[in-house]
C-alpha cells in the first residue's frame, strides 16, 4: 500500500495511517478538533502526531518536501506546538500555558495544532484544565494527544476525542528498518528487535551499544539466580544500579551538549566563569536536566520490569508448549531449565508481581522498596 512520504516513519501501521489520511482528505467538510493516538512504547505515537500535523498543513496532504512539511519535521513550524515533557509529571502550569496559546489561531496556516506527547503524565487537575478547552474548542485549533492506552486518560477526555490506535510493529519489520536505515547486521537486528519487543528506539540502542545489551542480559540472569532473601536484596540493589547506569548513559552526553550550547549562546568561553547575572539561566537548565534524570531513571526501571516480564513470558511459553518465538532466544537453555523446575502457576504469580511493580513505580513508590519486594517474589524454590 502506497502512502505519502510524510507517513514513511510509521512502520507497520497501515490501518492507523489510512484513518488519518482519510481525515486529511476530508478536512474541508469537517475535522474532529481533538485526537488521541495510543500505542505501546516505541510504536511511533509522536511520529504519527507529527505526520498528521504535517499532512493537515501541507497543500498536497503530506508531500514531505514542501516548506511546511520540512518545518514540521524540523520542529520549527509556527502553527505546531509540541509539549514533550522530560519530567515525571506534566504540571498544571504547562497545560495552562498551552491552553492559553491555543486561542491565538494559526499564523500562516488554516489550523493551529497542539500536540501533547505523554499525555498520560498529566495529573487529574491538569487534565481538567485541558478538558474545558476540549469542551469549547477555539476555531481552527486541533489537539493531538499521545498516550500508551485509552485507559491512561480520564473518561471525560476520552469522550471528546477521535481515537487512533497504533499496534506494536513486528520484530521482522523493526529488524528490516535497522538493516536498511542503520546498516545493522541482519542477525543482530532480528535479535535486538525481538528483545526490544517492537520498540524501535530501544532496538536501535541495543544494536549499537554492547553495554546496553550486557546490562539487559545481566538483569535477566540475576533474576533467575535469586534463591534466598539476602540474594533478593542484593539483586534489587544491582537492578537499581543498572537502571541508573542506563539512565546516565542516555542523559550524560545530552546534558553536556546542552550546557556547552547554552554557554556559547551566553558568550561564555569553555571553562570560563559564569557571571552572576547569567547564573539563573544556567540554573534553570541544570534543574531541567535533574528532572529529566529522574524521569530517565524511572523509565530505566520500568524497562527492566518489561524485560523481566519477557523472560517469564518465555518460560510460560515453554511450559505450555505454545508455538511462539522466544523474546530471549539467546537464553533458551536457562529458560528451559527454569520452566522445568517451576510450575505455570508459579510463573503467572511472578508475572503478576511484575505488573504490580510497574504500577508502584508509576505511583512514585520508593524505587528500591519496589525492587526489593519484587526480587523476593521472584525467588526460586529450592
């Protein structure tokens, strides 16, 4: 099926693309003012929102090459505003500012498009501020919300949006992209695509970082070796350390680049002293980076939990004799041994403990407490 170039980054999403293209084609006869794009991490929610915005503003419906399409791609279109928080929670002030901006209308286009990535990170008070605008939307303003699932949004918001569901790309689809776009070895591409469970960004990271692959494997091996309370406590601390190393690896380089760029903008030479009058600018940047580090750590812990769920999912598949590919095929021997020394009921209990741990992490329960409780629940019977 052929699509306009602007949709090229949406892998394996023909149904969603068709739905959005139809809306673009019929925009002159009435366009829904609010949209909710849902899908698992890595499915391309942000890409879909950007592509939809570009197609709505493009005279050709998403050519990908005109000035408007290029500006959306570069994040510089004056009629597209994106709220992409790097904090754990989107604050009510951020939503109020976005709502206020939504009433100005498009400056060079018919529409003004407001995109909220990670809309599930809005607290209830913030969601209610947005709800008032969705109930009485300003003319010409289109809202595009992105979230993992419909259940992550208030029912009152769900009732006022058109829903577009993305699905998890297949491992083969992700692997093909890595081979064609990033020149990853085909066998490695297929391995990391499976391990990333359809998350394109994570698959690329695993493909290009031996350290990331090593940390992931250590996480799984440690879980299978828990056989006592002391070992559980040690493993929980090690998981937290691995998550922190992963978060540091993701943020350290970016933090340095941002600070260097800011100092250069302020006219301060490398290694130079920041004048008192400019220290507030540097402090704002550093505080934002600290908030990002907190979120990166939480995301890293959640990624560990997702990887552990894939491990016990593989164990259950072996126990049930299901005809399905293993996510962690390189650990097939250890998975079969664990399947043989435990019951399906025990594995399901472990999966439930992992699901509960994800809820607790998202609810800001202390990280180490969550991991210690989980590690105890994952102990192997002697």
